[in-house]
C-alpha cells in the first residue's frame, strides 16, 4: 500500500470534523434522535472512506475504500434520511417492517452484486488508476446496475423533499420553515449528484458526502438546532373537523375557501363559489356583510342563535384577507339567561332578608316599646300618677307618629329597592331626582375618584342608601336650606361619603351619642352593620356634614374570645329582686324596658349595645340576670351567651326576640341560656316570668315551651336509642369533606358559617349533611351531631 498527499483530503477532513461537532452538540442539547445521529455518522464514515481512497496509489486499496464508503455506506444514507423525514412529519404509521425491508432491498442487492462484481461486472464494468495531474485517482466505468441504484437513490431524495414540503405547507410539524429548509438542502444534494454524474470533468473528486455535511450544517445551525416535532392536530385537520363554519376571504372580499361545516350551513360547495365576492355568495345573508364596521354580530336562524365574527389575516404587516367564523351560541345564551335568573332570584332573597331586618329594626322595636309603655301607663293610672301617664302617652304618640312616617317611607323604599338591580349609583340618582322634584332641594352628587359599582357590595349599598336617605330627610326637616351635596371619595383604601348642607346645623347637645335623635342613632347603627362609621360635624349656624366611612369589606368579624375574671357568689333563690343587665342594640326598646323593670322594683345595673360590650359589663357589674337580644352587630347574642356562661356560669341569661321562629333557639339554650322570652309579651307577663326565674323556674314563653320540650325529648330519645358505645370512626364511612362538615356542625357552626369557611354554597352543605345522615343510618341531624361528639371528642361551639 502506497500513500500520496492529495490536498482534496482536507475537504473530507473538514466534513468529518463538522459532522462530529454537530453530533456532540446535538447529543448534549438533547435535540437529536437515533435516525439523525445515524445519518451523520454514516456521512462521516463516507467522507473518511473517500479520504482514504484519494490518499492511496494502488488499485486494490483504492477500490475497496471506495466500495465500502460509497456502496456499502453511502447508498444507504438516502434511505435513512427518508425514514427520519417520514417520522418527523408524523407519518410513523407508514414505517412498517415490510415497507422498511422493501426500502432497503435494492441497496442490499447492490451489496451482494458488489461482492461478486468480478464475475459479472454489473456494478462496475471496468476500473483502473489514472494520473490526474500529479495525483493517481481511481477511474470507474459503471455497469448497468450502477445506473439502477443511482436512479433509485435520486427517487428516495425526491421523496424526502416531498414529505417535508407537504408537512410544512399543511402545518403538520412544529417548525414548517425548518422543514422547507431540509427540503431545499436535500434538493441541493440531489442536483450536486446529478452534476457529478453528468459532468464528471467539473469535479476532481466526488464531493457528495461533503455536500451532505454542508446541507446538514445549514439546516442545524440555520434553525438553531430546534428539534422538529409533529403538531398533534394539523391545521387543515382542525379546519376540516371544526363544528364552526369558517370562510376564508382575500383582501378583495372574495371567497377563497370554506370548511365542510360552512358548506353545510350555507348550502353551497367551495368548488362552485371559489373566487366569487362574499356579497354574491351570501346574498341571502346581508346581516353578515352589510355592516362592515362591526366585527362581531349576532343573528338567529332556524330557532338557534349564532355569533359571527371577522378575524384579519396578516402576512407580516400586510393584510391579505379575513376569516369569517360562525358559531352556534344558543347554549351559551340559554346559560346566560339562566344565570341572570339565578342572580335575580339571589337579589330577591337578599331583598327579603333586608326587609325582614328593616321590620325587625324599626316597626318591631317600636311595637315592643309601645307594648311596654302601655303597661307603664296602666300602672301609672292605677296608682293615680296621671301626670306621668299623660307624659308617657304624649311620648308614645310621638313614637307612633314617627313609626307611621317610617312605615310610609318603608313602603316607598320597598317599591324602589328593586332599582338596586341596576346598580347603587343608578338607584341613588333616581332617588335624588325624585327628592329634588318633590321637595325643591337641589342635590349635587360628585364622584371625582370614579368609584365603581363593584367597589360597593349589595349589603353595603343598601345600608349606605338608607343612611343617605336619612341624612337628606334631616336636611329637609331641619336644615332650612334648598341645596345639598353628596361627595364620594377614596381615602386610604376606604370609601368616604359626605352629605353636606349649609343650613342652620344641629344643636351640640343633640350630637351627644346618649341623647341623639332616633334617626341619627339609626344612621350609626347602619354604618356599624357594614363595618363603617358615621361622623356628624355641625358648627352652629354653619350647616352640617355627615361623613360615612366604609372600610374594605373583610367578611364577618370573627368571634372574640373572653378572658377570665373574678366570680361573685350567685344570688339566693328566694331573692325576688334581681340585678339585671340589659343588652340590645335598640336604645328605644331598652329605655322602655328599663322603666318597666325599675317600676317593678328590679335594679337595672347597666345597658350594652352588643355582645362584646355585654361581656365587659358582665365582668364589671356581675348581674344576677342578663336580658339579651339575639341579633346584634359585632357579636350576636348566641356568641355572647356562650362567652359569658363559660366565664361566669352563675349568671342567668334570658334571650329576648321578636319572632318565635328563631332557628337559633336550641343553640341558645344549649349555650347556657336559662330561657327565651318574646318581646311582645305584656309587661305583667314579663315581670311574672322574671320572678319565676328568681325562684329557679326555667323561663320560656308559653307558646315556645311545648315546642322546646318536645323537640329536646324527641332528640334525646332518638340519640340514646341510636348512638351506642361501639361506634365506627367517621373516617371509615365518610369522605374527608363530609368529615370536615360534620365536625363543624357538631361544633355548633351554622350552615351559613360553614359555607363561608369552606368556600362552598350553603346548599352544598345541606346536601352533604343529608348524605352524612344517610351514610351513618341515622334519622335526624341531632343523632349525627351526638355521634360526632362521641367519636371525635367535639365540644359544642368549640
């Protein structure tokens, strides 16, 4: 074996170096697959064989190097390349074993013929070494089979180009431009092979492997080694399978294409209307093309509602057409209508709750006050205190007159409260317009910070609306002015509303919280209910400014825990006169009740407006008895009862309420309340019940006593019969969510409190509780609660 130096060897060495660099980089970046690496390795060996072939001078070594590099390795590169192209184009299903075997049949036959070429000369008819300048080169005269395998390889390369081009044009792969680049590079290799065969004098050596390595480097480096992947659903398939009707228009508004759904919807075929103007094709659908300024429009057809919208088609920054998409939105519209109905129903429920609260806070309290005052008047008449009775009658007449006015305003507001479905500001503006028209007082409303509707919740809006009404009523009655202002502003994350007038103002003594009018007290109560406050500034003779501040809504205030204190000895049972603490958020009712109790010889040690203040004054005065309202701001009667009884169990607590249908009746008694009294009891009946309490008798209104005893007896009997000692753990039969709900119910939480804590609807809580009772094979909710407390060691209201 004799070697020679041929400068062309550096072409092959550069090709080998480039290919190895690409292989190493692609492996490290994890962007290569087995077929692409196999192709690069085969081309590198091809270049190495050709480098050896031009470096030797003896015929045997040169021919062996050529045949191994070109025929045994090089002729199979197009086949491997085609396998890669088919796989990345998403046609892997084509690559069955029989087809792959058929693809490699001719290259394998060529290998067999090469090994026996000396017998028949079908591949190479003649071979010799010739001088080409100062170098010896291998000269081959191809036989007939050589042309067969050459044409076959060219056909395979054409197939690579076709597969990649089709995949790119149909958007079947992730990077279509890269696929077109691969097709272009393959075409350049194909042209180079044809030139070498047809014009051999143009080339001193065969540079086919070099051309392939350059093509691979171009597609890899040019597209930053992006790994080609198949798009799961090609764009054409999406268009064909879409249920929406789609029409493709050019920039002259002519129909270029449409999907099958559009053909069915409009009853036309694309072959018959292609290239025609949209106005001509859809002559019977003017709603789709008449108004060119509206991009989205709705129309009805065959009992269904449809939405049509246009989308621009851009090529770079140039508008090349539009896409018309039509979809059936009937189900969406029905869902929107149902949602609107549900929202309306929710508004109705919230309105009912508000009306109940209004009746409780206004009419109910006035009637309770009147009932108590009647008892005081009768007592005064019997004892000959006619002057005192006349004074009480005058005061009661004043209260009844105010109640009558309150009823008229309430009826008016009940009619107008439905305006809240249009929004707070809309409702307020309508009220102000009517106010100006009826009373000739001009009210200017300013909103410089552009406070939006959604920044004021429905409950806050209702209370703020009523506060503004009350403030303007005071302007009408007392300010002696014909103009007022309402200003909405944001201050440190709060909403501040000011009602300003330049009238005569309010006397300073009226601003005292203990002596303020009923209207001003109600305004403060309403603000407290939504976590806000009311401040009234009224310099003498300089008008009045009512400032309402609403904090960021944080939900209900958490129940606060009490702390321990010293306990006093409870009064003896034979002591008739009791030291009583009154707890109610309505000053009018407490005033009448205090007069009644004082007249009967009881000692009223203090008054409290909510549960937290009741706890503080219970620690301070340690009364024998607390008469407590159920519904109060900040801390309700239930929570206050539990806290006070936990700290001072010797104090008796009687709950006062207007309604005998309170759902919290049993919870109040379980929390430690000694009884329950209705506020509409006559004064004599109330005093009689309190005297009975001093003697150790449980205090229940007659119409409630039977209900309470029957319910408790029934519940206790069922629980005792059902809940035994040998119980399964809840986790064995209940889901985690059901276990959590049962735990909260057993702890004394209401369904509403549970829904807020778990972020689910109240209906879901009720449904899960029913499922819990069914799974545990109980008959009542009380049985399930007893079971939970027994198995999970839960205390009531823990």
